[in-house]
């Protein structure tokens, strides 16, 4: 029998070229270790190269209870939000924007932004052009 060995880098490239399906109901709900710095938002990571056979994009769902927050911060990659349910306010460089179902927001790289959920909570999809969520360097503003 002739076994063929595939290098890990080649295998990762091959796997990233295949379709991947994620179900948000199966993704664990995560949160920050220190809500006084990060805020009270929770999230579910759907695509991230250290969890799924994907590359080039990180995608997840941010979940806010009534009045929950993601405190003002910045990071190098740009980000996209797409509203799924509820309502809230996303403030980008001092300008408030309504976040609601069907609303998409583009957040430029290094723009300061934060979120406050409305009385019914808020859920939105987020996307970063990175392989891993850990590659996004969150820098929180002084509150």
C-alpha cells in the first residue's frame, strides 16, 4: 500500500477551498472576561480559521440583551455589521447610527465605535477580513 503524506499547509489550503456550513444554534455563546472594559455583549463565532476550515474571513453574531453594550473601541481591520433582530445605536466616530433588521453598517479601519442595544435587545452579524478573530486587536477607549 502506498500512503501519501500531505503537508499541513497544503491540507489547510485544500480544506479552505471547500464549502463550510455553520449553524448559529450550535456555536457556543461567548463573552468578555471583563465587562467593565469590553461591555456586556455576547457573541457566537461562526467562521474563524482556528475553529472552521475557512480562511480570509471571520464571521459571527453579536447578541445583546436589553440595554447591553459593546464599549467604544478601535481595531485595524474594517468591519461590517448587518442587523438581524431588535434595535440599537452604533456610534461611529461620534455619529450615532440606527442598527435594526436589514441595516448594514461599514465601519472603517481604526474608526472608534461602540454599541448600545435598545429595550428589546439586538442581534447583528459581524464580519472581519481576517483569518482568525484573535487577529483583531481590540483597543478600548477610556470610558
